[in-house]
């Protein structure tokens, strides 16, 4: 080792010693970590967080009332009530002097008054109390008309018949005829359409003889079955009577004309 290397080694050793001394002084100046007492922080679990910070010094007292920026006018003190005036003494009425008694000759007998007639009793007014419902409709239309009704019919008035009611009535009529309808079989028999017209009574019974009013779909192949279809159509209508139909729509099924065919 020459002189230059020895000097460099000495300088490095001195530098390390100086650095060690500085670190030792800093370590001794640091407080003991075991003796440090951390300040606990309270934690609350909430669902919502306020957008504004709370007061740094909370208190349980109610906040003071807010004052209006505009001062209100000072109300004057209420004036004391006026004293009641002293009541004046009320003068007592003086008794009237007695009248002199009339002379005996001047006394006249009092005229006899005829008996009063008994006052006529006022007509009783109808009571405004509501009448308890009885479930009957007797007298419901009393008072609507001042003239007596001339009709003797007991049939309820006909209801309004629309397209839906007509379709339902047609389906009910066909449904009651179908069990008694036996269409003829043969070539082109499915093309026959036989219309039977009949008038009905209010109880659904026949008011006249059924008759065939129309028949379509006749061809050379089914001409022989056409007459048989007529007879069987009339027979089916007779067997289906009396028809069970709603009486309120009697005006709509007074005359029926069902159309009978093979696939009825």
C-alpha cells in the first residue's frame, strides 16, 4: 500500500465515523415509540353524509330564535279600560189612584159572548222520513203521470236490442234446434241452405205453422235431397218449441227465421 492509498483510506474512515455520529445523535433525539399514546378517533356508521360540516363545538341546548332583518314597529301599550259610569237610581213608579166605584144604577150586565168555534185542524204534512226498502216495486211509477194508463198488457217493455243481443239470440235459437235437426246426406247436400220462418208467442211456443221461406245451394246432384231438407227443417223447429228466450227481448224474437244446413 503506498502513501496515496493510505491517505484515501484514512479520509473514508473519518467520513464513516462522522456519519455514524450524526445518525446516533438523531436516533437519540427521537422519542421512544412505545411511550407514544395515540389519540382515539370516534367513528359513526351512518347511511347518509351531510353536505356541510357540523359545528366544531356541539351543544345540547336549542339554538336561539332567528331575528328578522327588518325591525317590526313597536306596538303601543293597550290603553286601560274606561271606568264604568255610576248607575243612576231608577225611580219607582207611583201607584195609580183607585178609580171611584160606579153608582149601582150605572152597572150594566155584561153581554154574553157566543162560544168560539173550534179551530180547523191544519192538513197533515207528509213526513220527510225515508221509507225503508221493502224489495217490491209497487207504486214506483205513481205520480209520474196524472192520467190513468189505458194499456192492459202485463208484458214488460222491450229492451234495446243491439248487434250483440241479436247474435246471442240467434245462437240460442240454433242451439235449441240443433239436437232435432237431421240433415239429408248425399252429393252436394252440404250446399243446401234452408230458411224456416215461424212466429212465436211470448212463452216461446209456436204461434203459427213453420214454413220454408228460402232455400239456396240447389244443384242437379242434390235436387232430390232439397225436398227432404225442407221437411226435416220444419220438423226440427216444431220439436225445439217452446223456445226458452229472454222475455225482455220478445220484440226481437217474435218472428224467427233460422237457416239450417248440414254442418249446423
